[in-house]
């Protein structure tokens, strides 16, 4: 039974992302750009600017990991094949007669297929990020986690910066640092692959790639089918928080700080408020704050 | 006839920018800084901050190309001669008794001479940028174009970021990405020199440097003489847009997008609206939108 | 008499910052973070974001100097011991039962001891910055001064950028470039150590480290005892300004610029207004503007 499994996971890990999975990734990224208000007008008036935004959306994670490792941020421009592919996707998405591509993309099965294939590329990016960072710092496991995370989910950071510079987005409060669900999932994957790389996890890389990708796909499909019931890590986060930060409740009793904003942040973020789950007698007070 | 031409262009390409052309470039840059509201007060109250802004204005293009190639952004500070020259220019511009330098600069012939000499340095910067990038990525022609562009016209990006950090400038909408005419001219030059470098253009480097510089000077002189009739690439851009994006008009008929802002962007930006020039029957509808 | 002095300064210069001085530095930095409005709530709701902010506060100077020298900004994450130490400090400061650490820190002697030890680390950072830059650019004394300054006082720049990205801070006017007193003191130290390194100052490194640290400690203790009488370099700055920029007053007579804001900037910044100290007859006019 092992051997077919080995064959399956090995073949899977050797699949090339080019061209089909890359196409799906670029398509989802450029469609996300297109759905921003005003992006179509920008494409008509200033195609170069629109093309640049599209490249940042498609290659943002790689650009961020280059910046963090002091490699040239323009390195992605040397891969002419992928640039040509991404540019073609941008071109047909924005300038297709009768907007055929957008209309085709609006069908749910097409969206789910593209999103699923994009999630597969996420695994590849995390793995390549961890491996690349380990070539710089052999034992720098924190750096490996950070670079794996940047490659897998850093695109959002780069595009937010671009919007900030364009004046289309103003960070409000801690919005910048609220981790989206894809971001948390990528961090989890980065930790797992780093543990595997430093041989703290007794599983082979190809097996982990396969299992993690299956997990990503299941989560993505469920999220797209049942949009009104979001998936969060809340139960796990609650447990972790209780273990690590559980005595915060006593802290909040001892010091009433004027800068505590009880419920607003708690509902907005999907991280649970550890203070509300403090041990024992703190529970009643916690319920009042909720 | 060839030999005198060869001699002329060769001698021209071997001209050193130091010191006279560099002086002109620093003078124009520092005078541009001085004309910003509040800059004189800053120079009086916080000379170090004013000096830093002046350095960013003078060396901004080089700093940006260093950042894009992951070289130390402070590298420009190692060229002590140029730093001393630029600092001296800053000093006499801001602190000259009776503001003699600014008064002298207000004479049109002086401005035209300085601006013309600054345009000559633009050619040298583009060439050095393309050559430098090719030493990193031998076949990376997109990177060469980008670095040539950054060296030649990237100063505006760096000074805008500095103003953003200082709170003196807030990007509004797509202002950040509207390319100014110098920016477009630099991009054109960067493309030409890259094509020449990769031997896709059958012209020697010194000939191209000479011809491009003559073109820059003619354009600059005309712009300074006839300020109310701006030069744009609009005819060329219209043609290119029609060829590449011509069928957008059918697109706009099929989908009425609420984020289309018909005329305001068209007049503000010097890039023509390709949609208004769609083939055939689209022309009448285009005229209505203009 | 020399030998005990030599021994004293040599032993002092060989003192390791780890662990006690580093602990003091991390404690002061994390307490500074904790005193920002809303930081406690962030720590409860999004511990990862709070931890990241704490790391930026603790290692900001090193991160900035890495960026300026095109080294990986994540390099600080490879020093696992210091990361663990800083993370522990963050943990006990934010999550200690009954907030014991903050209460302990509120006692003046504890604050003074921690602040004094942090000032000692400032000397070490400046020295390591100057030495590190000299390994890149042997004769680049401006770069050495800049990197020494960045390491010693650059943390404020990094944390301001982080707050800017978070939306918690908007730069207003030239606030960004008003140098705080610690910043000026660090610049002075950086200049001194660079002069010593390039052998323009006839004093050994360990002697200079000792003397500069004593100076920092005296200044810090005096500032903490007499908070209402701030220390400035105003007398020295006045003298320097009069020498370098003294003739500005004639300039202001010749050109009345509408963007001169006479008294507001002068009182806000601790840099004197050189124009108010112009030679001779300019004094009366200066007094009117003050």
C-alpha cells in the first residue's frame, strides 16, 4: 500500500507549476486586481501602470521575499517566460473583446477550479521559500518560517503598499496586522515545512506537500461553497491562548487600563480574546466583557 | 563625411559629466527643492534635514537603482567628490548672501543652459544604468530597461517618497502613476539603449547617445520657450493604443461599468483614451464620451 | 596612573552586552511600546502582531543599518539567543500576572538603572555600526557616520514607519526630520567614533568608548532627574550656525519669502534659528522675528 502512496506523493511533488497552475494563479490574481474599483479605467488610461499593478499582484510574494533577503526585487523580471505568461493573462483579462474572460470567470466551477489550482501553487511557494532561506541561513528556522510565509502569502503586503503609495488605501488602526485566513494557513504551512526541513517532523517532504495541499484544497472548496460560514482557527487559537496567555484575566482585574477596547476588536478579529477565557473565577467577568 | 561624424560622436560619448554637467544637474535639482513651499524655512531651522533632501534630489535616481538591484542605497555617499560638489551647490543656493544664486538662476538663458546640461546627464545615467544592469543579468532586458529608467528619471520617485514620509504630500488616486513627460522620454531612451545593448538596434552606442541627447535638448528647449504648448507623445500613444487596445470600445458597449470616469482622466493624463479611437462604428460613440 | 586607567577602559570596552545590558535595552524598548495607546489591546487580540512590534522596537537600529547596507533585514532573526531573550521580556511585560513588571518599572530607581544600561548599549551599537560600515567601505567616512547613527538611534525610524503603515501615525510637516536629543547625541557619537576609526582623533577606541558612555550616562541621569529643564545643544548649535549660516539674515532682508514661519518653528525645534543670530546690525531685526 505504501508504494502506490509513495509514487502518488512523489509524482505530485514533482509536478511543474508551469504552465497550468501558474496560469490559474495569474488569472485569480489579475481578476482580483480587476475587481478593485477603478482598475478598468486605469487599464484604459494608463496601461503601463495597470500592467505594473498586475505584475505586483502576480509576483508579490516573490518580490517580498527578495526584499527580506536583500536580493534584487526586480529578479522576477528575469524570468521572461513567466512574465510573458502573466502579461498575456493581464492583457486578455482587461482587453478581451466583450470581456469574455471575466464572463467565463464568473461561473462558479471555473472559479473553484482556478482557486484550487492557485492553492496548489501556494504549497510550492512555501516550500521554495523555506528551501531558499535555508540556503542563506542553515539553522535560521525563524528566517525560514518568515520567508516561506512571505512567498506564500506576501503578495497581499506588496499590493497593500502599492495601494498605499497610490493613495487608494489608508491603513486604519491595526487593519494592517490583522491576519487573514489565507495568511494564517500559510503561516501554519511555513511552520510545518520548516519543521520538516530541520528534521523535527518525521515525515518526508513530498508526503507533507501532498497532505498540506489536500488540506488547502478542502478548506478552499468549503469556503467557496459555504460563504456565510467562515472557517477560522478560533477553537485552536482559544486553546493556545488559554495556555499561553491565560492569566491575562487576573491582569485585567488588577489594572483597569483606559485603552482597553473590550468588544469591538474581539468581534472584528478572528483571534479569540484570551482574556475572556481566563481560568476559574475569571469566566464570569469574561462573559460580561464579551 | 563619416569620419568627422564618428569623431564627433565618439568625443561626445567620452565627455566626462564631472564637473560642469554635474554642477548643472545639482543646480537644477537644488533649485527645484528650493521652490517647494517651506524649504527655505527648513534650511534655516534644520540644515541637516535640508541637506538630506538636497542629496535625495541630486542622487535620487542612483539611490532607486541601488534599491532595485539590492545594492547599498548609501553607496552614493562614498563618492566624496560628487557629494562635496552637491553639498557646495546646496550651500550656496540656500545660504548665499542676498540670494545671488537664485537671482542669477531666474534669468531665462541661465535656466535653459542648466536645464540643457542636465538633459545631457540624463543620457549618461540611462546608459550607465543599462550597462550596470546587464552586468547583473546578461539577458535580462526588462531589468535593463527598468534600471535605465530608474537611473534617468527615478529621482522623482525617491523625492515623492521622502515627501510622503515627511507628510508634505499625499498621493491622490493615480497621481503616483501618471507618467510625466520626462519620465516617458527616459523610458523611451532606456528602451532604445537596451535594444542597442542587446544588439537589436543596428547603431553604435556613441551614435545613439549623440542622437538621443540632441533629441532631448531640442525637446527641452522647445518646452522652455513655448510653455503654453506642451509636448506630448499623444499621436504616437494614440496609434499604439489603437493597435493594441483598439477593441476596448466593443468591450465598453457590452459592459457598462460604474467605475468608468469618461472625460476627467482623459484630459488629465496625456495618454489618450484608446477606447475613444476604436475602429469603425465605435467612433461616433467615442466622440460622445470625449 | 595611566595603567589603572588603561585597565579600566580596556575592561569596560570588553564588557559583553549580553545578557544584562541587553535585558535592560529590551525592557526599556518594550515598556516604550507598552505605553503606546492601544498596545495592550493588540497584545491580547493579536499577540503575533504585538510580538512583531516589540521585535521592531528592540532591533530597529540593526534592521535599519541592514537595509542601508543591502543586507537581509531579517538577519536579526538568526540570533536565536537574543530573539529568545527579547521575546521573553515582551512576554513577561505584557502578560505578567498582576502586571508586576510594569509596576516594578514604575519605580524611578529601576527606570534610571535600566535607562542607564540602555545608554551603554548605545555606545556599543555605534561602535559596531562604524566598524561594520568600514568593512564595506574602507574610506567611506560618511557611510560610517550614517551606519553608526542608524545602529545607535535608527530604531525610532523603523518604529515610525511601522506606525505609519499601521495607520497609527501620520507625519505632519517636518516632524519626521526634527532630530530628537538622543538622535543628536548619537550623531555626535557616530562622528567621534568615525574620526577615531579613521585615525583623525588621537584617542584610543576603548578610551573614547569609556568617555562617551560616561557622557551619555550623565546626560541621561540629569534629564531624568530634572525633566522640566531639557538639555539641548542650543549654545553649540547657535555658534556653529552663526559661523556657517550667519549671513542668512541679509538674505532674509533682501527677499521676503511668504513661506517663512518666524517663531513657531523656532520654539518647537531645539535647533536654534541661525537667522536670529546674524552678525551685527541684523540682531535687532532678528529680535523682532523671534
